[in-house]
C-alpha cells in the first residue's frame, strides 16, 4: 500500500495533520464557514510506495568439484573472507596426475605414428610415381589418336579397348601419386589423424579433471557454508554435482520487497529507495529498483508483486542475509513547492478543483491547479501564494457540494 512521507519546512506557522486535519484556529474561532484556517507554506513533498521483504545476496555461488575423488584438504571455514582466486578446497590429485601423464604419453605416441605414416615414401618414389602418371597420360593420348584414325571394325574395337584401359591406368597412377604426396595410404593417414584427435581430447579432459579437483574463490567474498570434510569421497559429477562450499559477496545485497497490486503501476526500474532494516535501529540505507516481477503472488487474498532492490550497504553495517526490511520507493518528489492540507482541496459543482481562501475575513472560492499529493498534503501549482490562509472544513461535505 502507499505510505505517505512528507516534510514541510515553514518560516512561520507549521500545521500537521494526524487522522483528520489538525489546524491552527482562525481568529474568529470556527472561521467564516465553520472551518479552520491554515497558512499556505512552502516545503518539500515526497510520495512513496512501501514494500517489505527479506535481504538476499545478488552475487553468490554454489561451488562444487568438477571431478570425483577424496577430499584432501579444506583450507577455509565458514565466515572466512577471501580474495578472488584463493584456493578453498582440494581433492587428492595423485591418480589424476597419473592420468594426465598417461594422456600426454598417448598423445606423443599418436603424433609420432602419424608422422611416420605421412613419411613412408621417399622422394625418388614420388618422382617415379609422377613419371608413371605422365606415361599413362601420354599413352592415353596416343590411343585416342589412333582410335580416331582407325577404319576397320576390328581396329576400332581394339583401340576403344586400349583407350578404356589407358584411362583406368591413368586414374590408378594419379591416385597412387596423390597417396604418396599425402604421406602414405589415405585410409591409414586418416586413421592416424583420428588417433591424434582422440589423444588430444583425452589430454584436455585429464587437464580439466586435474584443474577441477581444486575449488577457488570466483570473486572476493565470504565463505557462507561448507558441506564437505577432509576424507570425504566425492562421486563423479553427473546431473547434479555435490555442492562443497556456498560462497557469497556480503556487500552485494538485494531486498526482495513485496508490493501491493494497487501500488505496483507506480513503481519503475531505476527509482531511488530508502531501506530500513528491522534489526538495525536508526540506520537507513540507499537502494535502487532493478527488477519488477511480472508474476503475481497470492498471500491471504492479497495480490502482491516482487520488486528487486539493489542495496548500497557498508561491510561493517551489520546487515545479514535473511533480515527483514522495509523499502520506501520514491515515486514522486517536489521540492520548495506550495503546500496545503489535502482536506483544504475540493470540487465545485462544475467539477473544478478549488480551495476556500480567507480574504479580509471572508472566504473566497478560488480555482487552483494541484500537483502531487501524499494523502496529507497537496502540492499547489497555480492559484495560491505563500502566506495565503485556506479553510479546512471539519465536515465531510462542503457547501460547495464537493468532498474535502
């Protein structure tokens, strides 16, 4: 619900309203119309929307080992403050280091085998293969030429067969040369390359497993909780890795405030917020609206929306995760503006916004232009001057026909 926060600084008379209008009596007692006269003053006015909720962290991490093994050491305790990159816990890495050495050896062997396969043929062999291709191409050209000049059926059939055979021989010679130039039999080279790729993948996995046997701090913060002890056996991570350490940044806090559906249309991302933590008296903290959930929540018949507010809180402020807090979201603000009690403003028979102004002891109905209102005070934009005296009716319905 909206909670109205206002503060008026006046140079002469300061009149506060509690429940009804608490006014300064007019010199004539009840005034010309049976009301009280209040001086128009200049001051500041703020309209807020209030919500409440609990403090949470905006940056946290559930840290887990990326591989299985035995916990060798836990270097921190809950509550310890650490820097980014600090080692928090480690698994026994003896077996993992052995796997890494084996993977490195396997890769070296696979690369050696590939190199040998690609260097099977010496330079003279390749030269001879090129000559074979040249000879096969020359004979094909010769056979095609003779075929073109053949006259008898027997000659044509013979040289057609020769041309076909020459094409087959040329294709075989070219394939052989290509295999030699690629470093050997293409199928064998392909196999060796696959072996190298598999060995590299195995080495990368071994390096990853070894690195993930150590948990380090992902950012500067505090160890929130530890869920493993030295000597524990951590199973290999599958669908849900075993969380070992919960890590938070205590100065990166948020408030998840619940705001009523009536007020949520006025709330916008970027609005300033003043936060009061229930457990910390007399201290107020600043914040900013960062997210407004579009999904409603139902509580005891009320429709509420969750508003996320980022907080600026010193590390030594004593604010802890889970504490209850109230947020005053600044919706509208006016500074050094003319103010009158809200009950001084009404409507005439034509629906115009008016106030009653005391002029030489008589009340004059005067149209005004109003600004924001917090439910107790209303901003006057046009129609009044500082020091004017306005009437605040004691009754619910005025003689003008409007409601005050």
